C-alpha cells in the first residue's frame, strides 16, 4: 500500500500535508462508522472495505510516526553539533 491509496481510503485530502495522528484517528473513526460490517448487513464487500480501512490506518499511522521520529532525530542531531 502507498500513501496515496491509504489517504484515498480514509478520505484524506492529499493536496496538503498529512494530518497529525489525532487528525488521522478522526478520519479513521469516521470511515469505520460508515463502512462497519454490522451497519451494512455483514456483506462480504463491507468486510473487505472495513479491512482495507484498517490496513490504511495502520500504514499511515506508522508512516506519520516514522517521519516524525526521523524529523525529530534530525533536529536533535543538528542542535547537538
């Protein structure tokens, strides 16, 4: 999965920077409520969509945390020189 696909699944505007973890969680919850299998008659399509949303959230959460950690470590390395 790539960032663009994950953002599309979570209905995140990719023209701007990625959201914070809090913003990502809000988008995730909104999409989960919309696509939850219990609200869609437990159809196989809703199960697949719900799993894709979970995968996209997990991917973006890791991506955002990794980028934040890299940025922070770069900043602290620059400051210590």
